[in-house]
């Protein structure tokens, strides 16, 4: 049996994991083992999430998804690491991984193995497990503004904060009285897609992707 996020995560009867590096940061852009995609990992709403941020062959579709309404969705920007929670006392996160090869979800863990490697392990039925090592291609990602907005909403008493002097008039003048949505967080330096230096980032802050933001809310 074969499990793959976007590429080959081979399942076998056993698995030898690497020793986790203390204090390592799993966020950033990671090249999957066979080099066909990058996965952007970021902390969103208290969990680690991952989404496809670059494809070697552009234009992929989620054609193996059992949900007919999702078969034509682009794989670029698609969530692959889903709602992964940190395990107490260890630099390891556990949650689910989406296998684009068969359209199924599997239990999984991610574990930093030094600053530039990320071990991912996926399991079927809780015992048939396999994994691969990803290589860092982008620096750690600062906390998304979406996290701060979510915390602020949870603590809010229901009363909108008062704008500082002059801000309300400036905003109204700039938008004609309408509210402008918060812009996506800027791309972290060095996270440009390989072979496309200086190209616009089509994915941006993955915490603002509808699939991830909708799950968290």
C-alpha cells in the first residue's frame, strides 16, 4: 500500500524515525522527497497546517477525491497537513494527512529532524506506517495575522474598538465608507518557488486559505 501527501510516502511494516531536534521550527516551505512539490507549513489557529505552495508540473487537480465536487479543485493551495496538534513534551505534531493519490485521510505526525529536515510519518489502521524526509527550501514563517485576529475575536466583549484619531476619516476616505478586507501576510523572504525567482507567490498566507480558515471557524 502506498500513502502520499502529494508524492510517495511509502508504507511498510516498520518505521525508523529520526531523533527530533529540540526547539526546531516546522514552519516554512519544504520540498517533498521526490521533488515534485513544496509544502508550506504554518501555525494557524493553534494547529500546524500544510498546503501545496509549488508544483513541478503546474495545473494539478484533485482528481482522486471521492467527493465529486472537489475532483476539479487545483492541487496548488490544497491542504495536505490537517489540524496537527503539538504533543506534550516533544517537538512533534500529530493530526491528519490528505493523500492526493487516493483521496483519503490518514493519521500522521511531523517531526523536525534538525533545522533543515522534516520527518513525516503516516499510518493506516494505526499500525502500517511509513515516512519520508522533506528538505527546507524556505525560512520559518512568522505567526499569521489571522492568529492574532482569531485571539482578538475570542476575547472581544462584542464592542468594536475605537479607531485612533484620524484613522476613521482616513479609512472612510480611502474606501468610500466601506470596509477593506485585511491583506494577506507578505511572503517570507526566501520562500520564492524554485525556478521562478521574483515571481508572485500564488498561495501566500495559508492560514487565509478558505479550506483552512473555514475548518478553524
